[in-house]
C-alpha cells in the first residue's frame, strides 16, 4: 500500500510502474520487521548471504556481478538541455535522446520482479537542510543498503507532505548488461535514471547521484555547496570542538580521517575526535557568516581492504552489527576477511567471486574496491552533533590527494580565492574506486571531477562567489599523506598521526601559530608540527614540507593544459592565481 497520498509522487511512481511492469510493488516503511523479511527473501534468492549471527549480528554478505564492481564514469551522463552546461568533464546526452534510450531498456524490465518504493531523506528528517527523494528499485541489496545509508520510510513521507520538490530516482538491475548500463542525471527535472548496474555509487541513488550531482546543481541555484567531503570534529584538551571538512578523491582517505583516533601522546592530554561524516558534506553560510556543514547520509559505504584494528578501528567496529559486506572474502565460519585486515588470511574461504580461494596464490581474495555498508550510529566516535539539524560550524577545509612527490605534507592558501585555486588544481594518482588504470595521475578538482552535476568552470565560479556570503570563512589548506621516498615507501605514518597536521591547520584558523610564506602558499615551520611519539625525525619532516620548484614548474604546465579545457568559462580569478604561481616559481 502506498505510504503517501502526495499526487506528484503517486503519479510519477505509477508512470514508472507502467513502464517497468513489476509483478509486485512494495513501499518501504523503514520498519525492522519489513527489512528483516526482505533480508530473508534475499537469502532465498541468493542476492544476500546470511553471515554468522553470533559474531556479526544483523550482518549480511553480497557479491556483485564481476563486471559490476565500481562506479562507471564512462556510462555516467549529465542530461541537461545544452551540452555547454555539462562542461568538458562530464559525459552529456540530450535529455530526449537519453529518455528514448532508457525507455527501451526499462520497458518491462521488472517483469517477474518486485519494485521497491523507497522514500528517503538526505539529512535529518525535518532539518531545514534536508532534501527528500524516492528511489524505485528491483534490487533487495539496494533496498537494504538504502535503509542503512539514508533515513527511509514512513516518517520521510510525512515530512515530504504534498510537496512536489523531491528527487525522482529509478533504478533497475535489468540484465546487468554493461553495454546497456546508464547512470543518467536530469538536473532540470531533479531526476536520476540508473540501469544495468547494481553497484554502490551507480545504484544507491541517494549518494553520489543525488547528494553530489543533483545537489551540486541545487547548491548553485540556492547559494550553497554540495561537496565530496568528510566532516571531522576535533576536541582539544580544553574541551573545545573545532570542525574541519576534507575533500579527497575516492579511496584517498576520507573515511580514515573522518574516524581518526588521536595518537597516544594526544589522547593522554585529552584530545578526542568525532566523526560527523565520511564522504559527503552539504555546506551553507549561517547567519553568523560562518560555513555550516551537515552530512546528508546516515551510514558509511567504506573501502574494506586496508581497514584494520590498527588503521581504522572505528570503521571496523561500525561493521560489527547490522552491516552489509560486498565483494570481500567469505570465511567458512560465516565471517569476512579482506587484504589488510590482519596477517592471517583464512584457509578454506571463498573469494569475492565465490570461488575457493588459496591465500598463497598471490591473487587477492577481496576485490580492491570491496566495501562495507554500516550504520553511522554504530560508529564509536560518531559525533553528538551527527543529527543536529543545523549542522556544525566549519573552521577549516582541507583538500588532498595521493601525490608521491609534488605536494608537501600540508600548505595553507593565502585567502578564499587562492583556496579555490588550490582546490581546482587538485590531482591524485588513480585508485580502484572507479574503472580505469590504477596509478596514473589525474586532475580531480575539489575531488568533484566525477560528481559535479554541471560545468566545472561554473562550479569554480560558484565557489568564488560564495566568498560574498561567508564573512567568516574557514581557512583552506592542501594536505598529502602519500609522499614517498625513492623506494616508494610512505614518508608520513598517516592515519591517526594525521591529527598532527590537522592540529596545525586548526591553529592557523584561529591565528594561534605562525607560518612561512612560500611560492605555493603558507608552510608550517617544522617545529610547529608536533612529532612527539610519532617516529618521524625533523629531517624527514623537512623533506615532507619541501617544495621542489622544478616539479612545481612542470605542475603549472599541467594545470595550464587542464585549465585550457575550460576555455572562456575559466574564471579570470583562477587564471590570475595560476599566473601568480608561475611568477613566484620564476
Ligand atoms: P571512498 O569511500 O572511495 O570515497 O574512499 P575514502 O576517501 O573514504 O578512502 P579511505 O579512507 O577508505 O581510504 C582508502 C585507502 O587509503 C585505504 O586503503 C586506506 O588504508 C588508505 N589510507 C587512508 N588514510 C591513509 C593515510 O593517512 N596514509 C596512508 N598511507 N594510507 C591511507
Ligand atoms: C566513491 O567512489 O567515492 C565511493 C564509492 O564512495 S561509490 O558509492 O561507489 O561512489
Ligand atoms: Mn569512504
């Protein structure tokens, strides 16, 4: 039975039923009983596998199709009326053409299946920042995942009332045919159509599709920012909590930084960290002129490999109940394993494809982009402000990526405009979170390259324009945890020790520490980074903070080439910042 009498919702849902012709329609009310029942059905169809309920209560396992293991950027489209509004970094197709294609693919695609109707909220229900959506899907996996990643059900319908402004999302696994896979966005209609993929960011439409691609367009029109950012609260020994947002490309450390545990020397003094969000932040100027952030999600869709008791115990603890594991190793005792969890790979286990796996084979058992889906409330360090409808005030923004050589451990931009420049020139070595060759350097402005729902140069202009609305702006820095030595070994311990860098960043935000000017921005004086108990010597730190002018001159050439893509639309302010950087480098 429908959970609403909202005409706009019912008319749209009915039209999709006519198109997809499901055999059954089930509205998701968000109740535990209904979700339990769905999991049981998932076990029966094999879509889900029950895990050891004593060791992992409420947890299930899922394998995606081996051809369907990451976001597919080549099949992701922005379908606005004019191609120039999508810009040179997005795939574009005319809305009418895409709709015609999709109509054929969706026609009858749910025959013999159930259509699940999921009313969901991005942000705390009732918050002035919250936005609402309906996802239609024929996947139980997607449905139970959405129930973790977002707030779903009856209370969402109540909050939507009879309003017309909800985001429409139609998802079908269809045949999981990679040739007919489309992740299509229609910003002018607040609509998302996803078909032939059942994987994460392609299929959980609240996440990248809505909360970034569609929301970035809403933010442009309404005067706010939808960003690919974690939100971290840092509590100092005086008990004061300061908040930082961080934009790193996929698989570059957002979840890890968001759940950071302070190094022992810090914990002893009383430092604590709080996780507000690990992937997406919606940022708005508050009446006090500061930038305020909410995390629109309700769970974590985190990279499994490398997550361990040592690197990220909070993430691991978050997955101990009511979670979903996708494409990891399935152990004979009904628990899970992945590379980097510990040094004891299991024997007699099944790999991510469901085949018997020999840990000595040299082939990884878990897919490198295997993931856990865990409720935010499970996280031991979840912020008391997590559900605060007003969000949290942001003192600093850090941009970052994986750079073996160029970017120093940290540097601060000179002002907002220079900070926007620093974000726009972000680059990172490619990881497994998207399809493509791992290792090559790609420019990824603000970590938004695959997620900006409109022309990237207009997006930069929007960032620049935001300065007018933020009278008390956060500082903007760039960080790089991934500098390596000649042998390719990381020079910085990373993880919890990143707090040493964040402490400096936050001190800069409050004018509590000096810095040295350099060609690229303000650098820390080495003695201002607290190295107590971290095993890094001054010499190494100096190296980490060094700026190699030859490399940076090559870098500016690369930036110029990248900027050239944007032609006339490139904001003059960014062009001026690049000129200034080149001038300083000599
Ligand atoms: P998405 O969920 O795809 O957006 O990724 P993410 O940005 O949340 O990245 P995540 O925190 O899951 O980390 C991805 C990988 O980077 C894991 O293998 C981590 O172990 C590794 N990593 C994270 N932080 C650090 C760090 O400070 N230093 C080093 N060397 N590796 C790190
Ligand atoms: C990312 O790739 O940035 C992710 C995973 O967080 S996905 O949801 O697939 O986008
Ligand atoms: Mn993450």
